[in-house]
C-alpha cells in the first residue's frame, strides 16, 4: 500500500494557519472558487459606483440596497435547494407573485388579520412546491418543462387573482413594516453583539470538542479571523444603517436597520444549518452529486426532490410577501418580468452551480447583493431599464461562464 | 476451514421472462476466504450477485446464511444480514468527502444535528483496521481521489457496518498496475480479518493472486467450485470457456457440477 504517494500528503495534520491558507489557495487554483467572484465583483462594483456617483455611498442608498434586493435574495435562497439537485424552477418568480396576490386578496378584499393572510400565502407556496415536485419526481417530467408551464400558468393565476390587472393596495401596518420600517438602533446593536458572541462561542466550542477527541480542528487564528470579520462587517453595516438618513430629521426621523435585514439573516441561518448540519441537507448534496449512489445508500430520492421544490416555493412565498410590502400593493407584475432571472442570477453569481451538488445559502445573499448593486448603481447613473437588463444579463452569463469554466478546471485537476 | 460456509446457495434458478439466466446454481462462501467468482460475459455472475444482494428475487432455490435458511427479498434484508456489495460503478458522490460518503444514508446524529466527530472517528478506525495509508485526509472530496483510492473508500464503506460478506464486482477493472496491487492487497486483508469476500474478476492473475477458492460459472450453471491451490491457470480458463476441464466441470451439459 505504499505504492502511491500523494501531493495531499503535505496537508496531513497541517492545522496551522499557514496550512489553511495554502490549502485554500490550492483549492482556488484547482477551480473551487467559492464566494470569490461574487465578493470580488461586489467590491469592484461598489468602488466603481462610489466614484462615479457619490450618492451611491450615502446611508440612505445603503438602506435602499437592502429593501430593493431582499425579495430576490429570499427567492434565490429557495432556488438554491432546487439548483443543488441540478434542477431548475423557472416559476419561482410568478409563484411569489401568486402568493403575494393571495396575501393581498385575503388582507384587503377579505379583511383577514395579517397572520392568517401570511399563513395562507405561505401555504400556497408549499402547495405549489408539492405539485411541481411531484410532477418532477414521480412523473419524471423534466423540471425545466414543468416549471416553464407553471411560469405561464401562474402568470395567468396572478391575473385572475387580481381581477384582470387591478392594483390591490395593502394597508395592513404589520405587512407594510417588513420592508418600510426599521429596527430601533439600540435593539440592532444588542442583537449584533449577542449574535457575534454566540457565533464565536459555537466556533470555539466545536474546535475545543474536536481537539478533545483528537481530531483536526480549525486553528484559533482562523476562528478569530472569522469572528472578527463578521463583527467588523456587520458592525459597520449596523452603524451606517443607524445613521440618520431623513432629509429633514426634525419632521421625521429615519434611521435603523430595515426589518427585512433580520428576516434575511434568520432565513440564512436556518437554511445554512439545514444544509450543513442535518442529515437532510447532506442528502440534498448527495442527490445532487450522484442520484443513483444516493438511491443505493437508501435515501428516498423522490422525497428529497419534492421537498426541495417545496422549500423553493415556500421561500418564493416569503419573497412575495416582502415584495408586496415594499410595493405597498400587488399587481399583475408582482414577481414577474425580471424577478426570477435576478434570483437565478443571484444564486449563480454567488457561486451555486447550475450542474447541481454545489452551493450554499450564503450564495443567495452575496449574489443578490451583486444584482442589487448593479440595479441600484445603474439607476443612480441614470441609465434606462434597457441598459440595466443588458448589463444584468451579461453579468449572469459571466457568472454561468465562470461556473462552467471552474467546473472544467476542477475536472482537469481532479477535484470535482 | 473446518466451519461450514457463512453463505450458501443451493439450486438457485432465475429467469428473466423466457430467458433462464441461472440454472440450479450452488454457491458457497466461507469466512476468512476470498472466493473468486469467474465466468465469461453473460455467464450470470452479475445476476447471481444481485440475487445474493436481494436486488433480484430468486425463482427457486435455498439461501442459507450462517447455516440458517433465510429469505432475502430486498437490499435491506441483505444489508441486515451483513451482506454488502461494492458495485463496479462505485456509487460514491464526488461532491462529498470521504467520511460523508462512507456514512451516506446512515449518518450518525446527536439529536437533530449530524455527529461529525463520531463519524470521522469511526471512519478513521475502519480505514486503520484495513491498514489503509493511501488516504491522507478524511475530509478530502472523493472527486480528488484516484481510482484506487475511490475503490478503497467504497470497500471501507462496505466494511464499516460490521458486515460478514463483502462482494466486490470487478474492483480492479479500471485500475492501473500499482493501484490494482493496492486493491488486491486490501481484498486479501479483508479476508484475513475474518470476512468472507467474493471477488468477481475477469483477470486470472488477480484471481490466482488473492483467492482461496474459485467458482466458475458457465452459461448460467456452476461449472465447478474448487480450491485455487488445486487447479492451474489453464484449467480455470477451460472451465470458463467450455464449462469443463478434464474431470472438472459440467458433464455433457447435464448441469451436474463436480
């Protein structure tokens, strides 16, 4: 058994920070780019827009970015589950529109309380996911076709729900608060501090337990780096968002973290936990990597497929609620036109592979940020919608190209 | 070996529609031995293995495990008995690491959360028990492994569950010389650890290198089941190609095995 000495030999027990950095660089060179393109793109875009349009860098615009991008990020987070299986859901955009319409109809037309209306919208999302998933998994229709049909169908359902194009306005203050109100500054600081401390605690606890059992653990420097960067990035964000951004602060004060931000953070946390720490998440990756192997390992592949579509449509319903809240109304265009493509774009730009088996919930946030910055920055530059579409399309193509290339590179270096 | 076989089949018949693939096949596997299952293409090796693994139900015949008659009606039954099959197309997920693959579908959990530490320990112990030194990090993605290493992981996955019988379907077919030697050494070690190993192979060198017994299938019949030390290379080739060799083999197509 000594016939094969591997280059990986060098990595063994190399738990020092240097070893980690080297390992990481090796992986990047091998085609595992991870979040790198998204982060790099985000920095470049932000610097570019800040120079060209100083208005981009104001606290008011920073807050706008979150509320503008929130719906797309949430929908993208759900889409990642479907993309992880190597499937696609083209109907997620209009599914969010339909759910938003259900919300609006039950709130405004039927006078339901907000929680019942939200539950109805979410239930609609779950049912949509069940139907789509069953068609894909049990009947074996390609997801592209099923969801393309659903894309057209839901467009019609949305029209029917809003009675042929009228605009249903939303007056419920709770729903409107999601995208239009802010968290009190002191609360956001407390949540931030608690969050960072808990994160550090979990990281240290896990490392200590692994060391106690004689297993390889992350070095302390790496953990410190992670905790510190989380603290700095979120600290700066909370600080900026807590600045006064009202033009006339005496009449009405406008400051604080938009409520959508904690909503996204909670969703990100939940789905990251599900994907990385539960058997269910492991099975999602397994089915996306090799469905036949998963079947032989005793995993119910059909159930995993259906559940991924359910999660996707459920997240679309939340995205729809956020979109309705932001627009103060629901019309036939809610969740339509560019929403789906932006969501797919966000996931892919963030680093989720269209070929399945690779992706994280965080990708939706990173990629969604890139999409939001492009939209916002180009809007500030005064470009027309046409130019925005062309640029966003090009970025999506670029991201998909990077995905395909890194996959090729990974295959040639024997990594994936 | 003084004990009886750990797994024994008698009079197995199996048809797919009008085509009878297995005729009255008898097959025994012993603990601590490597039994090579040889035969030409279409002789029924894969079908026999799938019958053992519970993937195909048998039409007629008896299935004995550790001397007791059992009924195997699905892959779960076989796995519960301790019979694991390592298929030719390894059934590993490229995008998961070694530990994740070894525990796929049977993850250890503490509460809702995956118990990564325990799984890593168990995987390390299993690989150590097999004296596998070619894999350096258990957290490597399977995609980055060589063919021999993948085969090693697939075999370790089968051994992890205290299995008693491990069936390997052409484990060396796609490997180079050095890696073949590596895998064969591992196969031998499995048997030395007390497992019953069935090795399906086309390669006579491999068969003679590691096996204790050879079972030759010829057109769906068991031509002969002999000790490796008692036959020569050319006798086995004759058994495979003609179903008989001198005193050994099928007598005039009556299906009576020696």
